[in-house]
C-alpha cells in the first residue's frame, strides 16, 4: 500500500508539472503574480479532486466514477481558486483558466484510472499474521480487507506463546505481523523484535485501521486504551483554526446576506415569527451554548421536550422542507462561528439531553468535546444521519478520527466535501 501511495503522489506531481508547463505556453508575459495564480489554480483543482475521492481505490476502478470525481473536484477547486485570484492584478487570462479545467476533466481521469488500475492489479497483497483474538477484532479487520480492495489480507490469528510465534516466523506464509492486542504482545516482545530484524515487519492495529478506514472504532480504543488516552489528552484548539473560522464566517455572512433576507421573508410569510430558532447545544469542554438556526419547524414542535430530527418530520414547515435538504436553515451558525462558540469544521453539536444519553452508552463519547463543535465535519461528509445507537457509534468513530488527526489539509478536504454532501443530500440533519 505504501508503493501505491507513492505512485499516487508521483501521478499528482506529474499532473501539476504538466499542467503548469502548458499554462506557461499561454501566459504571454511571465511575472511572479501570474505564475502564483496559475499555481493556486492547479493546487486548488488537485485538492478538489482529492476531496471528491478522485484518488480513492474505489473510484479508480471505475472510469465513470473517475470522471465524476475529477469533474466535481475541478469545478469546485476552480471556484475556490477564483475567489482568491479575484484579489490579484493583473489576473491570468480566461484561456489559461479554461485549458487548465479541460486538462483536469478530460485526459487526467483517463490516465489516472488506467495507471492506478494497473498498479492495483500488479501489486501483490500484503499478508498479515495477527497477534490477537479473531472474536474480538475480526470484524474490524474484515472491513479493513474490504476497504483495501484485497491488498491487505489476514492469513491467521494467534494468541501466541514465544515458541509458537518463533516457529511461525520461520515460514513464508505472511509478510508482516500485526499487533492487535497489546496485552498478548507483551509476552512475545523479544520474538517480535527478532521478526522485525529478519524482515517481517511488525505493525500496530491503530495505524492500519486509521489509514484504511479513516475512522477510529470504539473497540480499537478499548484495545489500545493507553495510546489513545495520550493522543486525545494532547488535543487542543489552535489559533490558526480560529483565524480560518473568522475569515470563513465573515466572508460567508457578507456573500449570503441576500439569502438571509430572502429566507427571513419566506419564513415570516409561511409561519410568522420567530424567524431564528435558538437551541441549547453542548460545546467545547462540555459547556453549553446557544446555537442559532433558521426556524424550519412549527412553533410548538418541541413543546413536549427534545426530539431527534427523524422524529420531527411531521412538524417541518413548507419553507423548512425547501431549506433542510440543502442546509439553508444552518447558515445562521456562521454567527456562532464568528463569536467563537463554534468552528466551521468539527463534530456536530448535540442537545444536552442526547449528549448525556449517548455518553452513557458510548464509551469515549465525551472526547468529541475536545474541540469546538462544527457547522460541518468528518462524520457528516462520510456517514449518513445516525438514527440508532449502532449508527451513532459508527458516526462517533469518524468524529474521533477527526479529533485525533485534525490538520489544515483535513479541514480543507472536509470543506470541499461539504459541497458534495449538500448537493447529494447526505449527512446529518
């Protein structure tokens, strides 16, 4: 899988270099400002394609899926780049913009699909011997095998004695040892070190699961509790994220001001006052705050207490039925982001009653409160609306992945994927 990632990085680098060289042909008078704009456009398109899963293994295997991912990513990446390029003088010409988009939409998906499909076909699977019990982690590893498209294979599980593991190392039936249970591995540490020195790499379950599934199942934290306690204890809000939130919220409120007015009048005519719905939600460090939304439900919808969104379908107003599928009712939350109660990207905030209920049945649920809640998030762009405890557990696993692995690039990926989530009506309500 490392070799496949290397090929993907090489392919992306090749796309960037080729596109830039072609752009230079159309840029008549070279100067730093024009070249910088061209690079901004190129990188924005690549990030857009990445956000729409253009380089995911599941997309690569289908030429149609590749075209859709590259087209959507190119369109959105170009729009983001344009917002930045508008501030430059002089600007790159329309032909440069158009040629760049055509390259990204037509030849690139064909080439990437052909090259990466061939690479996937030719790469042998990596076979793992697992130190752990299949009854405890078998389901997670079967999901890993499926997600890797067969490039990760589990050939057996061991609850090993030093002698049994040492004997297994002498065979050639596996390529690496996967430690899936720290307690079991402690009794054979010296044998694991010997295996590593003999070319049988020793890897740990959290790395494989997070890289492949992009989430952290609760069962995984149970197995590697000490490791994850250290990781989550170091999670902090960063000043750079606050700067990004301020920038996004100010720009969004300015651009969306006409939309605010239209929605305000529509709600007023449809169901009268109040226009904005205020609701207590759980925020950073478990502290409650007031979240704002455009009212999409009837005035007495929660007169009998808090309810999940799936319990409110009969209470949605006419204008609410138009707003909710494309999340227009959420846009007053840019004000909550501006004043620092929320972030643009983060776990979605729950009502206190539901947060308490979920924390009682889902271990590690309160780790969600290590960061500010978000208008959009990793769970919202990767999983459907959760209506059962089992679905809430899976959704939590995506939130935990984001909290542990948060970065500027991951935030940018989520922002771009949010467009897909809204257009195709996926994610949370």
